[in-house]
C-alpha cells in the first residue's frame, strides 16, 4: 500500500518509514523539518517538505499522490513541559494540523489513519498496568491535544467512514544502527544518559528519589521504536478486518530511573555520574502499560523486551553518531 507518513523525518516516523519500506509498502513522507532531519528519511521514500498548517500544500500532496491508501500521523509538537508553558501551541496547533490533514485526506478519498497517541492520557491511573479501560485524564496540554485528535477521529469515523487506530505509546526508546534519536532539545532519559557516557554532559539529573517505588525513583515502561513500528504495521493491516481500535503500547514492565542508568553503565562500561534533583511537577510515580489487547488481537510481540538490549541499540547509534545527524 502507498502510505503517507507525516513526521517521517522525526525519530519514530523515520524508523517506521524504514520498517514499512522493508515490509514492501511505498511511503510518502511529509515533514517540515521543525525537529526532523532530511538524512533520517529512507532513500526509497518520496520526501515532501511541507507544513500541516499549510492547507494548499496538503491539497497539492494528495493531488500529486492520488493512490495513497492510508496515513500514519507522527507529526506533532511533542514536549510535555513546553505544553505547560505554551498551551495553545498544543491545544490549537496540534489539533488544527490534524484537522487540516483529515480534511484534505477525506476529500482525496483516504479512509485509514494511524495516530501516534500517548501515555500522557493517563495522568492519574486507578490500575497498574494501565489498560485501554483506564479513564482518560490528560497530564498536560500535550496529552489533551492527543485526546482531541482521538475524538476528531471518532467523529470522522461516524461521519465519513474512516477507520483508525490510536496507538498510545509509553516511553519510546532504542535506535536502528543507521537511524536514531536526535532531538533538540533532548528530553528523553536514555539519550540523555548516553550523552553523559559520551562526555557531552557532566551528570544525569534524577528528578526525585522519594517516590513510593523500589528505589524511590520514577518507574516507566520503555518500548523499542522498532516494536512501535511493528505495531503500526499490524494495526494498519488489521484496520479493514477489525475496524477502529485504541491500544496502549509498552513492554508491560517498569524500570526505575536508577535501573535505566545502571543498564546504561553496564552496556557502555562507563561510570555515568548522576545527581539527585527535586521532583518535577506532574511526574506520576509509576506508568506501566498493559498491552494485552494488542498482543491478543493483533499478535504483537515486542522484539526488544529486555532493557539492556534496548540500551545497547541506542548506544550503537549514539556512539557512532555522537553529533546526531549533524555529524553526517
Ligand atoms: N518519543 C516518545 O517517547 C513518544 C511517546 C508517546 C507519543 N509520541 C508521539 O509520537 C510522535 C513522534 O514522536 P517523535 O519522538 O518521533 O517526535 P519527533 O519530533 O522526532 O518527530 C515529529 C516530526 O514531525 C515533524 N513536524 C512537526 N510539526 C510538523 C508540521 N506542522 N508539519 C509537518 N511536520 C511536522 C517534525 O519536524 C518531526 O520530524 C509524536 O506525535 C509524539 O507526540 C512520542
């Protein structure tokens, strides 16, 4: 199938593009390179540099590519902390960009959509691990913007006959040897710890060591980006058969911040100093996904259930590309 991948020059979108092409799909990437990198886009993908805010660009894209069969929508503002300072960048722009995309795609006759949604929908979970029946309590304007888009999809299904899957990722991590994570600013734990291993930072800050967890640091569920890509492909293949779906996506296992740092020390063989800093507002103690539904319904099986293997894949990319894509 020919697929439009928005944000296909970014971290998860570029790796999913590569996996889609390996699985025999054709890919058109739309990205404005706000965060993404031209060098991350698979050479066999068609690259369109453009912005989802630009409706004429979207109309032109669908006119030029009349045989697009589905959309994977990664492009978004993604920073929880920034969304607390600039809420409308998220509540307005993330929503309007998705609405523009759906409007143009509906006019072009496309009806399949996979959304990058988030664990930030579950700020106050009543059960752990968190399954799809958990009540939605967005933890930030970022999370709320993803919920808005989930609701947009609900109405586009009812009114225009779309089929969609919302994949609520927990902590995406890991890399391919030649495509990896290169965000500016970087906010994710594993690349930050590896920057310390590379001597680019003095120490890693651990925000709070007095949570009610094994060692007092926050517990999160780390899921390899290749496994996220695999889930996208399975979800796409199941859309026509099963109809619209919402899945929580994680390994189902939680690791503390200190356990992640220790895994990075083991894998890199480097000391990696850490300093304990005050808790950050709004960080829940524990977030672990139940991915039983996607395992049961789609047969999804993570290829990287093991934290050391995840870190090793990230270390390979960061060691070989210490300056990210800027280093060539
Ligand atoms: N990284 C995670 O742990 C995580 C967890 C949960 C959900 N997500 C979601 O997954 C998706 C991908 O995350 P990522 O870490 O790869 O982010 P990323 O920033 O690396 O990728 C997003 C891409 O979208 C592009 N983009 C942004 N706004 C655009 C616009 N208006 N028009 C065209 N392109 C635009 C950026 O240039 C970038 O290449 C995002 O929607 C994010 O919210 C990520």
